[in-house]
C-alpha cells in the first residue's frame, strides 16, 4: 500500500483526506477502510468523513494561534453539522457557530456547552433568540439594530444577560465567488462601519446586554491572506474609535472564517496554520500599535476543517457517447447531494475507487448526476476511464454538501459514515422512501 504523496502537508492544502491510500489492487482506502467495502456495506452514494483529517485541520488552527495568549477556534456548523460532529468538535475544545434554530437544537441535543455557542444570522427570529437564551449563556452575534431591540426585549423578559458581539461590514472583499462574499459594502450581513458606534452606544445602555466585542466574516473559499490582514486592521481602527469616543474597550474580537480548501490542482490556498499565525500576528501588531489591549481572539472556520475530510462515493450507472463526441459518465447521485457545482460552478477532483491505478482515458468526458437538470454536472471535464459498475470518489465534499443537500426529484439523502483507524461508523442514516413521504398529507377530498 502506498501513502498518498501529499499526506505530509496541511489538510486544507491537499485534495484528498490525509489518510487516503491506494492498495495493490487499485482500491482506494480512507481512514483505514477500503472504500469498496464501505460501498458494499453502506450503499452509494455515500458521504465518508475521515476523522484524522478533521483532527489535523483543528491542530493546524491551534498551532497557528499558539503564540496568541487568549484565543478560541469556533467551528462553523453550517459547513457540516450532526450530533456526532457536535460531540467531536466539543471534545476537541472548540466553540460552535450556529445560524439557525435547527443547528442550535442539534448542538443542544448533543449537550454542547452554551457559553461556547455563537449565534449568527441576519434574520434571527424571536423563537431562535429565545431558544438560545433559554438554553444558557450563549453568545449572540448581533446583525442589525432591529435584532438588537428584539434581543434586549427577550433578555429582559427572561431576566437574562445576553453576551453580544456586533457583526461589522468591514468593506473588504476576498477573492471568491460573488455568492459567498460577505464583507463588501453592500453585504446583507452586518452593520456598516459608520453605524457601529451608535449600535454599541445603544447596547451599553441596556442592562440585559453585555457587549463583548466585534465580529467580521468577509466570505468563504478565500485563498489569499491579504483581505484578512486588511480586515484585522480595519477592526483595530474601529476598536480605537470606540475607545476614544465611547470609552468602550472590547474584550473579544472574532475575525470570522472562510479560508479556502484545495478542490483541484488550480487551487492554492494558504495553509490553516499559516493563516491563523498571520491573522494573530496582524491583530497583535494592529492593536499594540494603537495602544489597545489585546482582545480574546476568535476564528470560525468551517470548510477548511471539515471540507478536506470528506469524499463522496458514487456508483457509475450508464455511460454514453454522442455522435458529436461528447461523453458522459452518469453516477447515482449529483446535485441533490452536492449542489455546489450547479450553484457556484465549483470544480472537483475525482478518482476511480475500485481501479485507482487505471490509466487515464484518451478523450475527456463529463461526470454527470442523475437529476433532471442539464446543469447537474459534477465534473465537466475529466479523463477518468470509468465504466458502468465502477466506483468513483469525489474529493473535498466534507463541507457544504451534506448541509446543503436536498431531496430534489424526491431522492432520499445518502448516509454519512465517519472513518478512523479501520472503523466505519454511521453518523447519519440513509434516508428511505418512507422518509420522503413522511410529512406528506392528503386532504380527505383527494383521498382514494
Ligand atoms: C459568519 C460566518 N462565520 C464562519 C463561516 C464559515 O466559513 P467557511 O466555512 O468558509 O470557513 C461562515 C460561512 O459562510 C459565516 O457566514
């Protein structure tokens, strides 16, 4: 068995999970498990999450922050969340960023400590905020003035003190797809820089709110470091202004997440440890230069922790070639389990999982899904020489696949297994056709 050649580098800078290997029969292994056996045992499509890759991803962030005295890594649950993931993240000492009542409920069911939960979102409802405060001392990242009023009212009604950060629009744009930029001036997320002072001022007068600090997340799948450094400098400027004009000195600064992963050879993201080290250094310099005390530093990566740990196994069904030359390999999943290609034109890398050592095809072909959209293309151009019955692995599917999946065409969602040291454990069961009709109701006038 040969270890994958890039296993020595940080998980977010390599395409495959770090435990990936290919045996002498050409079988792809991950987490000490033969993917061919996993396909037999659990069926396909199958999401596989490699625990070791997550552990190393988390270590990379912790290493990068090790010179900063007071820091905390929050895992952004929107990337991938289920009960087992909550337990894993908690056991690693991370905090958790949640953006909905469903994510909060999942965390609560997993017993995640309230004070390590950060509630995000640009339209938190009364029910969500109430659920958060009732669960315990959660932290709320306030997005707008109207939410601030609502939170103050709920906190007063429940007689609780809510710890808050304000989400800032820093006016910084990372190098990423338009749909996942969040820091630009016209972003729907957060409060413009020039309004933060009045937001803080207002909150400071409310006895049921404890203002901890500021937050800014500039976007996702960003490869370059510079926008993050600029973000830190802008937040330091704002902190100085708040101190000068309001006498308020923040205790917590959350610089967001968003670091990219390597989906294909064309991607070259900075490694998680270098990113964290550089951001912490910038915060230190920017704050010290202004004579500000160093805040507790929070970072909240999602994709770069769980994305590289995942791969999706598909079984090839029918293959065809059109008279014009176009070739298609159709697999048993597609846009319902991975909506990223059709949503963001995302590029993925594939390997045969049963003949990983097979020579490449002469002509390019597309790996397409089975759903009723022409845009349901997983990889537009590949030289994978796949035939009916072959197993295909698509790498980098740990983030924003399971969490963005749908039941399009009334398709049950795949199962998800966690692999480590030769063990494969189900962490999300495969949905059934019964699950598909579970919430359907037939009005009596239409009943048979
Ligand atoms: C507020 C916030 N924090 C963190 C993240 C995590 O981003 P990523 O998964 O790219 O690290 C997101 C993603 O959209 C976000 O909106």
